[in-house]
C-alpha cells in the first residue's frame, strides 16, 4: 500500500513537530510505503496523488495549519476511492469529516471502528554515551515559552527543595508560530529569576531553535527533566515534550496536569505534588521504563499497519 502523510511547512510549531515524528517512524515500515510530504495547497496534493496513487492519506491537520483541507477536499478524494485519516491533537475542536481518526493519547478510551488509540512517537536516541562529570545537579526543562507551562514554578520548587547542593537549572525556551497570547519568554525569564534566592542555584536560559538531536543531547545531560503545564479537565491533548524526555531515559518529574495523563499513573509517583525532586532523581528512569518500551518504533509501526490493513478490508 501507498500511504501519504501530509504535514504543513511551519517548523516552529508543535503540531508540525508531532507529524514529523510520526512520519520519521512510519517511513521505516518494511511492509507498506509511507510517504511523507509537506504541502501548502490542494493543487500540490493532487500532483502527489497522481504520482503515488495512494490507498490512504493521513493528515496532520488542524484548521489553522492547513486551511486548504476542507470537507469538499476529503469528499472528492473519498469518491475516488482514497480513504483519509486525521491525526487528532485534541478532541474538543477536531473535525469529523474524515474516514478515520488516530488519537494521540495512547490510552484513549472511546475506541470504535473509526477511532483508534496510537502509541507515542518517541524519537530515536542512543543512550549508550558518556556524560561529562559535574559537581552540580542539572535540572532541565524545555518547550515553547508559554506562561501556562509554569517554568517559573519549576524554579521556585528547585529553590525551595535544594538548600545545600549545587544546582544548575537549564531552561530551553523557544517561540512557536501559532503559540498565541500565552507566549512571553521575556516575562517568563523575569519570573524565573525572581524565584531563585539560594546562592547555590544558578539559572541558564537559552532561546535559540535547535535540532532534535541537539535537544535530545540537552535532555540527556540533565540529572532530572521537569515539566509543568496548566491542567485542562476537558482536553485530551498530550504534551509532546515527554516524548523527547522519555527517549533519553533520564528521570522525569511532572505536575498533575491532564497534558501528562499518559504517564501520571506510574509508580513510584513522578508528580511533584506527591514526592520531592530528590526522591524522583534517586528512582532513576525505572518508573517509566515499561511505558517507553510499549511505545517502541516497532510497536508504533505495527499499530498503524494493523489499523490500516483491517480498515481497508
């Protein structure tokens, strides 16, 4: 089978990055031909369809990223025999004019003959490498510079819990094209610096957009990676930062946000509301190992192949 994966062109976007990670894994399939395309018009899509004669199209779509994908677009292609799936980024505003839906929450409960839960698309990282020894504890975080990711609270908690050890807080904050009014890196920097009062704690903030390889190296160098987010009770989106953090197999701490609902249940707890950061560091990666293993690239590919093969039949 030929399966097109359609993404938009704007790289400084979490939706784009998710779609790119999905495709990076699926194109490794030895059974079917997954073809990754970045398009910006219906005309370009028609040209690729003529070239590849696909059985399926998978859209990494939200209305704001690819407005040229419309119900009319999907219906016309459906009538020509092409089945079309949507990568669902959340359930409160996604459109229902596709043939099937891949929900990025790996434990999505409302599964039926059109809705399917898929594993997380973890990037590949070789953890068998050395780290330069340091006399300080490195605690890191990264993401788009959104106020509701509470980077300042990460700094506050580190400041409260580490009175004696040398600690370096490392934050990598970037600007997203579609991030909206919550994005304010300058203000976040001010809040973070104001929350650090201990002389043994330093803060290093970088803001350049780096490659996935550089980001994974950054996370691997940390003794702990910490991620906070606003809680959304009516939202089933998943924060992709965890995909990168899981790939490097270093300890992870989170707050109790629905954005981390896929890892919030591990034992011992990795939630800062339950345990101090020092205890989470001591546990290492073991609380999350089973989760990571279940979201292997092999399982990811198998899940998609199985769904599409059964759907076609």
